[in-house]
């Protein structure tokens, strides 16, 4: 099975069996859950619906204007170009921003709960090995894996301090 997890409107989070198999330990599973909780906390699914609705509305208005002033062939071509432009120029970058926000929040959340923040790096490295070929970043809903791993790696030292404080306060996870 494919390694995947997701957050739904209303605070529901799902983790499929492929992700459970990929996560090497409780720390990596905490990275997955922290990431998905980040999507819930930031209400990314609601933002996505709003963005999609705004894009569709804008495309409908532009399509109506074009149809009233151009031939059917030209109107179809303009509509296709505007649709592709909205996807690449607005919707995909917005999705990548959501993923990056969830990464940052999830890694901090796991450290505050006493989990090892370096496990987020190890998880995304495993995801990268497991994923195979992927489109270039500007055509993807997710950040480039190398960029994602680099950003998470840069935060490990400061979040390890947070993890140590959490453990000193008694937050020592044991997910058996």
C-alpha cells in the first residue's frame, strides 16, 4: 500500500497502513500525526475549498467575457490557458505553503510532546526513497523533498532543546 496520511475537515486525521509500515518507530509516526494535526489547526482544508471556489468563480467570469467577445475556439483556448495558469500560479503554490506550514508545526508539536524532532527528517527521507519520480516543485502540491528535508534539518537543534524540556517535565512517550 501507498504511504499516506490525511487531515479532513472537522479535525479527523487518517493514517493508512502503508504509512504505518513506512514509519520506523513512534517518533516517525509522531512526525506524521504532527504534520496532519498542523493541517487541522491551520484549517488548510477550508482554505483549500475557498481557494478552489475563488479560482472557479474567476475562471467562470473570464470565460463568460471571452465567450461574448471571441470565437468558440478562442474562448476554449483562453479558458484552458487561464485554468492552467490558476492551477500553476495560485492553487499549487498555496498547497505547497500549507504543506510547509504543517511540517514546521508538526515538528514543533512532536518535540513539545517529547518525541525526537530529528525523526521528522528521517521520515521524509524514507518518504523520498519510497516515492520514486515526481514532478518539478512548481507542478506539485508538495514541496520538493530535498527542500523539505533541509528545512526540517535546520530546526532539529533548537527543537531538541524543546524535546529535552518536555522530557524533563515528564512527557516521555511510550507508544507500545
